[in-house]
């Protein structure tokens, strides 16, 4: 097992920036996996990242490695994975099959950092750089689902600072608009491109409802910010936003109507329920 040094990270970073080297990319991602999973010994994702060939045991090396990977990897992946034509997914690129393992490995390890980091400054850095990956998230449905969940967790978490909350939702908005591969249609199809907007709208609404239940003087500013950000997502596509909004407003109306028909004086909806309509 090789101990990662700052000099090694610098060398990989230069090779990626100047030559878009796939060899340097693979080595950096092996080390990046070691950094992202320092507390694990399992073999998950080992095939894509090369197993445990490297070890990171220094905070300074960890920081340099993570920052280098976040800054350098997405541009190199985009360079080697140009869509067959504008508007298509990177999965149509000639090198896609060869680069699937390293791409999936990188995205999974970014997710691991989002889940495990506790410092808001580092979280903000990871979230900002994760947005660079753009359409790559949409090439892996399960990874995209986990990514959306992580973003919404940061968006709604009481421990998140506002800059993290806002940036996380900007990433959700970006994720909602990317084109995802559609196996049922070829590149010559004239059908409307498939995106993740419906999934993002549904997950955002459900997350907001869960957190709007506890409304008080301390939570109200956060809930209001979440509501205002969620409105931006509805405006991405007014037709899809209307369809989703109609379903959820109708559900709320049914709940309210049923509550009015209940005979018991104890059956009262909490004030947080009405935050859905306007905190």
C-alpha cells in the first residue's frame, strides 16, 4: 500500500490540467477513494476505483487531495465524454463504456463526502464542485437518486448554514434540468428529452412537508427560505410544475375537508400543516 503525499497529488493535478491524462485520472481516483472512505475497510466500489492501493493518513494531504479531485476530475471527464451531439447525454460518447467505472466511482465518493463531512466550509466546497458534474449524475439513476437525497438533506437540515442550503438547492435545480439517457429512444428520435424534474419536484415537496410540521419562532426563517427556493424549482417548467402542484394542493384540500368533517374537538391540524401553503 502506497502512502499518498502532497507531491503525488500535485503531479496528478498537473497531468490532468495540462494533458487530460486518463492514467493520472485513474490514479487520482484511487487515492480519492481512499480519502473519502478512510473509515471503511469494505470492498464496495473497489472495482471502479482500483481497491485499496493508496492510503491517506494526513489531514493536509486529505485536504489537498479532495480539493484537487473536486476541481480537476469533472473537466477531464467532460473532455473525454462529449455527447454525440449537443443536448444528448454523456452516455452517448464513444469512450463512455471504458470510463463508466471511474465516473461512477468518482460520483459515489463525492456522495460519501457529502454524507460524512461536518464542517460547513468543506460541505459548501463539495456541493459547489459537485454541480460541475452536471449531466454525469443523470447517467446513473441510483446514484442520481442518492445525490438528490443528499442535497435535500443539506437543504433542510437545521445544522446547515444558509449558503450551504442555497447552494444545495441550486444543485437540485441543475439536476432537475439535465438530460438523462432514455433506452426507449435513439439519438435520432424527435421525442422530448427525458429529465429528472418530476423526481426533483416530488422529493422537494415531501422534504418540505416533513420539515414544515415543526413551525416555531426558531424554525420559521428556515422554512420560509426553503419555501422560496422550492418555488424556483416549480418555475423550471411551468407545465410540469402545474401538474405536480395540482396533485399536492388537491391532497392538502382533501385533508382539510376531512378535518372539518371530524366530530371530535381534539382533531386539529398543527399550524405547520399550513406552512405548505405559505409560511
